[in-house]
């Protein structure tokens, strides 16, 4: 096992311009300080990463989505909007017109 690891990366001017500018701003630092600044930036980035345990709970997310949809449907029903049952085939033009009527009511 080696005592230390080496990190080599390639930055592309079109995609990494912000990083290139940041690295250039470190050029005037005294010996050793540039490496220390890069390590600190990497550690800050690591500390901002969500832990696997704190990932979004799918059930809670689905419950929130369901609540939003139920609220939108309830609002559409109480406003007297026409609801088209999914099992009845409709003319495309008629469906588009009805969807346009509901569009403003169902916008989140």
C-alpha cells in the first residue's frame, strides 16, 4: 500500500471553464496551499452529498403526487368541467378542445 494517492484529471475549456478559473485563482498561493485548497473543496463537496439513508422516500413522494392529483381533479369537478372517461373513445379534436378547457384549471 502506498503512503499517498495521486489524482490526475483533465479539464475541458468548454465544459469546465468555472473550474479552470478557480484553479487559476489558486496559482499565486504559497507552496502546498493550492493542494490544501483543492482538498478542502473536495471535502466540502463530500459533506454536501446526501447520505443513502436520506434519499427520497418513494412512498412519501407518491403520496404527495396523489394528493396533488386528487386536489386538481376535485377542483375540476367542483368547477363544472367536463370529465371524459378513459374507456370511451373520443374524437381527437373533441378531446383536445376539452383538454384545453381543463388546462388552466389543472396547472400546478
